[in-house]
C-alpha cells in the first residue's frame, strides 16, 4: 500500500497500480521526458519575451501597447484558460478513480470548450487590432507582440487538437496505460500554457493599461 | 497557374545548367559540384536497384529504431557531408591563392561557399558525428538495451537528414545563402537577398534543429532513467557524463536558435520587422539571440569529443583515467559557464566597456576547467603503458594544437585584443584550430577505436595512421599561417585582397588543404582496404583494445539485444575490473529470457521524404506542396498514437547460443597481448593483465 | 486513506489552485486598472503577483513540490529558471545598454 500510495502522489491522474511495474517505469521516463520538452519550450517562450521586452519602444510611430489592449477581453480569456485548466484537472481525477470513459471524455470536451472560447476571443482581438492598423508588418514592436501572443495561441490550438485526439484514443482503447500517460502529459502541457499566459498578461497586457 | 504549381521555381533556378548558359570559371565550379551531386545520387539509386540493396536499406536500416544502426547512419551522413565540406574548403583555399586583386570565383559564389561550408561542417558533420557516437555508446556504456525513446530517436535522425538533403538540393536547384553560417540580417533579409538562399538556411537549420532538441531530450532521459543496477552517477564512464552535459546544452541552447529562425522566417515570409533596417527592426537582436545558441553550440561540439578522448586515452595508456572527479566537475562547470559568455562573439557591436569586460572575464573563466581537462589527459598518459596506435597519434596532435587554440581563444576573449582581430583570418585560424583537432580528430580517432565493435573487424593500422598523420600535417599547414595573415590584417570572408605579401601564406595554406584532402582520401581508403581484409582483421570477441567499460563486454558486432542480461555493476570501469578478476567471461545467471526489441517504424522515412518536400516547397513558395507535406507529417504523427506495434521477440535460445559462443571464444586461448593488438592474432579477446 | 478520501483530496487540490489563481489574477488586473501606487510600485506588485501565481500553478496544477519523488522535476525547473534568468536578463542588459548608447 505504501508504495502504491507514493506512486499516486507522484502522478496525480495516473494510477497504473502496483501490478504495472514495467508500465510504471516507462511512464516515469515518458513523463520526465515530457517535462524536459516543456522546459525547452519554456526557454523558447522566454526568448520571445526577451525580444518583446527589447522592442517595446520600437513602435516606429505606429500603435503601441496601450492602443491594443482590451481589458475585458483579456480578463475573459484568462478566465477561460483557468476554467479550462480546472476542468482538465477534474477529468484526470475522474480518470484516476475509474470513472467511465464517457464521463472522462465529457470533462475533457468541457475543458476543450473553454480552450476554444479562449481562442475565439483571442482571434477576435487580433482582428480588432488589425482593423486599427496594428498589424505585425507595421513595426518591430507589433511584430514581437503578434509573435509572442500568437505563439501562445498556436500552442493552445495544438493542445485543443490533441484533446480531441486523446478523446478518440480513450474511446478506442479505453484507459490503457499509454493512453493514461498521454492524458497526463496533455494535462501538463495544458497547465503549462497557463503559466505562459500569466507571463503574457503580466508583461504584455497589464502594463499597457498604465498611463 | 504556373505560379500556383511551381511557386517561384523557374528554369533559371536549375544551377547545374548555369555552366551552359554562361561558362565562366565560377559557373563551371558551381555546376560541376551540382552535377557531382546529381551523378552521385543517380549512381547510388542505380546500385540500390540493380544490386537489390534497396531492400536492406528500407527494411533493416531506414525503419529501424535500434540505437546502433541509427548511430551508424548519423556517422555515415556526417562522412558524406564531410566530403563535401572538405571539397568546399579546398575550393575556397584555391580562390584565396588566386584572389590577389580578384580571384577566379565571383564574390557571390565565394560567399555561398563559405556559407555552405560553415553550415555543413557545424550542423551536418560534427553534430551528426557526435550524436552518432552518443547513439552508439551511451546505451552500451550504461548497460541498457536501447535509448529511452527509440522511435523518437529515429525521428531525430529523420530531421537531421532533412536538413542535409536541403543543403544538397541547394547545389542543384536555386542557391544557398551567402550570409555565412551565422546568417546575419539585414544582409540576409528580403531587402538584400530576395532569392532562395536565406530560406534554404532557415529551413535546413530550423528542421534539423527540431531533431537535435529531441536528441537532447532523449539522451537526458536515457542517462537519467535507464542506467543499469549499480550504475550510480559517479560510476558512469566519462563519455556518458559529457553526453549528459551535451544533452542538457542541446535542450536549453537550441531554443534561442529556434526562436531566431522563426523570427527570421517571419521577417522574410510575412514582412515582419524583427531584424529589418526599417520600422524599428533591430539586427542586434539577431546577433544576441543567435550567439546565445551559438556559444553553447561550440561546447555541444567539444564536450562529447572530450569524453571520447578521455575514454580512449585510458584504454591506450592501459590505466584508469586520472582524476575522474575533476573531469566530471570540469565538464559540468563548462556546461553551465557556456551559457554566460555569448557576447564575446560581438564585442565590437557597441555596448559599453563594462559589459564587454564582464563577458570577457566570464569567457576566460572557462579556460580553467578546460585546462584541467588537458592536464587530466596528460596525467593519464603519464606512467601509462602507452601504445602508439592511431588514436594516440590523434591525441598527441590534439593536445598540442588544442593548447594553441585555447591560448588564442584567451587572446580573443580580451575585448581590447578582440577589437583588433575581430572578423579577421585570425578568427578563422582560431576556430579551425579548436574544431579540427578538438572535435574532428576525436571523432576520427573514435571511428578507429569503436569501428571493430560495431562491424566486427578492425581498421587497417597502416592506412589509419597515415590518414592521422596527413590530417595533422595538413591541418598545420592549412591553418597555422592564417594566424599571421589575420594579424597582418586580412578580414575573414574576403573574396579578394590587395596586399601581395599575403600570397606566400596563401600558397602554403593551399598545400595544407590539399594535404587534408589527401588525408580524407586515405581515410576512405582505410575503410575500403579494411573491408577487403575483414577476415584477417576480424575481432569476434568484441574487445580488441582491452577496453574498460561495459560496451566492450559483448561480442562484435554487438548483438541487436546488446546484453544477454542487464548487467549489474559495482565500480567504475566495471569490465576492466572483471577482466582483472578473471570473471569477465563467466555466465552469472542460467535462465535466459526472451528479449523484445523496440518496434520498427516508418515515421523516420516519412519525415525524410515529406520534411524535405516541405522545406523545398517553403523555399520555393510552392504552398500547396508545403500544406500537403505538413499534413502528411501531422497525420502520421497523430497516427503513431494509435499504432501499438510489438517489437521483434528474440527467443531466449538465440540469446543463449550467442552468449555461449562468445564465452567459448574467450575460453579458447590466453587472448592477445597488447603489443600484438594490431596483428591478425587479435581476435577481440584481451590477454589478462592484473592491473585494473 | 480510502479511495473516496483520496479522490476528494485530489479534487481539493485542483479547486484550491483554481481559487488561488483567480484571486491572484484579479489582484493583478485590479492593480493595473486602479493603479494604486506609482509605476515602480505597480510593476513590482505585478511581478510579485505573477511570481506567486506561477508558483501556485506549479504546486496545484502541475503537482510540483519539494518532496523526494518530485526532486528531479524540481531540479529541472529550477535549472531552467536559472538559464532563463541568464538569457533574459542578459538580453535586456545588453540590448538596453546598446539602445541608450544610440540615443
Ligand atoms: C578540412 C579542411 C578545411 C578547410 C580547407 C577549410 C577552409 C575554410 C575556409 C577557407 C573558410 C573561409 C574562411 C574565410 O571566411 O575567409 C572556412 C570557414 C569555415 N570553416 Fe572551414 N575548412 C576546413 C574544415 C573545417 C571543419 C572541419 C570545420 C568544422 C567545424 C570548419 C568550419 C568552418 C566554419 C564554421 C567556417 C566559417 C564559415 C563562415 O564564415 O560563415 N571547417 N573554412
Ligand atoms: Cu563563443
């Protein structure tokens, strides 16, 4: 019992049980490898943040930070992401405690729905900005703004696609151990994107409100 | 419509026809290179078809996920690209011989040459070589059956090949970049180079970069999670330590490159303004980002080479490595410090002296752990029973040259000196001085050392040693004079010069370059000669040099399952200890078990084909093709999650037979004395020496 | 602990994280909207709030803690933090300096 207990702590959302010795070892490697990937990705994001920071003043007379922020929309986007993350968490807990496939898939789809809300709002903001002339071709500042925020959006899109894929896999294979680790990794990815988003609203959007 | 189908690809882009359109010297050289690539490809294709080799190529090589085969493929890619890189080096030297008041190549062609040469040598020669050795050695040295993610490993190889293919295609269709391997904008921006060149650079680096990060990830996890019982961190062979540090560097240093490549692509394709001259773009951001990758990159290239040197220095001096702990600490110190020095590549960009001094000091600090390493190798040799085989010849060259390269590095790290020699031939001399003896010699020596392990026969000693001497002599003449030329004031990347006093130096370097070319031919000759004599050179026992670490504890070629049992170790140099104790060839377990190999996969081939098509389509703006290839890649990757292949099962009986044959071989005789190791009596079993 | 308790414990973890995250986000937004202090104060508090929220996400959503089983992940994250600090701070330092010298 003690061993299985620590295993449970180790990967909430993953319950391969003591009988899955080899599967568990593999899951360890896979999850650790995924962490490595996430951290490498984090450095990529950091570079986009750094370039953003160095080009805040490079607006070339075009629209700047203050001209593109729509606080309400950003707040809603943040909310969508947080709710989506919470729902994903609930889905993993459901998976861990042997809920039926249907239940888990439903939670995942709910999580996806909020992810899509986020994307919808973000795209609307991008369109608005473009209508105001704040296109990336306008200045170095806008280039870095679009690239940074867009990169996060791209990640969310990929994540959304993967949620769908994982749902199909659950439907196909049930909760085989590799499907479970995949859900777990996708969860890490999904929560990780929130951390990037904290950076984005703290560095990009909120400072835009300061007069 | 034509635009839709072919993008911006037109007849004029077919570079191999340039020579017919306008037969200048430059075009003759350029087109011949292209024709050589085409003819080479045709010959290879013909051989594959006629001899029926396509079958093993597809079904034992391209679909394999075995780390040993993948490692060999990396090294083959490296060798092919190395041949091209050396040829370009020689052509460039011949340009320098004639370039007093203008050489026989056009400036543009010369620029293309140094750009492809640099890009190839760094990304498609040295990187594949080292990653190849990581593949070959790491799982064996830590007592594992494969890397942590075998299929991912194949994916990495696929991406590396895509990059190399794009470079080869650029010989035939279109033109490669002329902005050097660093590709600095704004010169590489659309305003100055609207053509295909920088786009080739973007996609070959961008796509192969994906593969490289994944390799780093794979090996970090392998080394963290797959060590055999008893293999604590401090019992790992030095090469594994350096592979670990390199993997960490790959994981964290490639992202700045990815970022800079993405931004440059956005600038060129979508008219963004990261690095342009107008609308607030700032090319200094490029230099800064690029070197945040670029400096750790040079340590990515040198650390595994240090590891290789450490391994075979110990083997060929017949004693354990001196100062294991100090090597480990030095390796880790170098890995971390290498993230703090990138600015020394652009001391002259205009930042304040305070910043320059800070980075100059950080750079000089790296010399300390590096110096420690050189002393460690010397101390390992000291008092050892050194056998002057090919690897030790390379090692001797390395220690001398690397000291010189290191000193000039310290000179360059001093901002005031740097202002005088920045961007001069002095720098060319310096980096060839560290890269060739440092990394290239290590790899060539290691090919000699570990070739028998994976092919079952040794390389001919006379040919290999000749190649080593030719490399050393050629290197000396080809690059040492450039220090002088640099101090005399010739900038690097000069298509022409006006000072006749450079000419004698240029002739000497030309001779050196030809000598390197001869060395390369000798190296290839050594492979051919040895393959012909493979029966006399055979070492089925798998331990031709009296090796010390686990990779020698198996027959040669290494069986697909690596080890009959996952070994358990309780010291460093476990195999040497066991040999000294006389227990190396004993069966310590009597029930053999079936082994499941990692399943084969076609994702690698898919990446090679569609990745290359994607890159090509992006370079030539053939959007439909780009979308289709991207979709092909995407669907296959998603499909992977639905495939649940089992690997081939090797039955216990086969494993038992192989193991027992091997042990019987060891029991046959007393083994080979070290002084006879290059004689035909060496069958891969070492005579027992009591010292360990 | 039986299954049910564990389940409740796991769920509680996510909800605690969620509520903390919402509160911290709200504080960040309010700081920026109401601007209660001078600009230095605002930037400082935004930075602190972001850092705390990142820690909360790591703790409650990504389940990283200081326990022994999580040591490898934690080390990895901290090392990444160090590298990012070097790279981002270095970039801002160098490029900022270049910019002031070009003014
Ligand atoms: C084997 C014989 C070689 C010869 C004859 C040779 C020759 C040259 C020459 C003439 C240049 C141009 C220097 C200039 O800009 O004026 C050059 C550049 C360069 N070489 Fe080599 N080289 C050789 C091997 C290597 C190797 C093994 C490497 C391994 C890394 C290497 C890496 C580079 C790099 C990175 C550049 C800079 C390219 C650039 O300016 O962007 N070379 N080489
Ligand atoms: Cu450097």
